[in-house]
C-alpha cells in the first residue's frame, strides 16, 4: 500500500478540477446521446 501511495505522489497527473469537470461533461454528453437514442 505504501508503494502505491508513493507512485501516486511521484507522478503528478492532471489537476483534479480538470478531471472532475471533464468527467462531468462526458457523463452529461453520454446521458444526452443515450436519451436521444432512447426517444428517437
């Protein structure tokens, strides 16, 4: 477990704000496309 936290701290990935908003936008897009397909 300590090795995993060390790897996560050693690699700075994308900012969590960008990841959160990106995943929110992607989820809304997927939901809109699914609803459009469902009610066509």
